[in-house]
């Protein structure tokens, strides 16, 4: 699984930070709230969720 943007992409609504006028997350930003669906994320947990979703999609 390509890990590109897995920390920057909301696993609930697929919004990507750094688009639509938002700033990309800095490495120091460990938690963030999605501006689209308002889901609060812990950065590493969100990335793991995105990687799981992508992995399961490849199996389907």
C-alpha cells in the first residue's frame, strides 16, 4: 500500500489536508480535526485506518 497522504486524508470522508484552501499538516501536528466532516484524528491512528481501508479494497 502506498502510504502517500495517509496521515493527511480523513478516513471518514476522504478530505485531504492541503486542498480547498487548507494547509498541509506539519510533522509536529499530531492531532487534527477534519474541516469537512469535523472528525477528530490522531495522526498515526488515522494513517493506519487509511492503510487498512486501502488494503481491504485491494483484496476485494
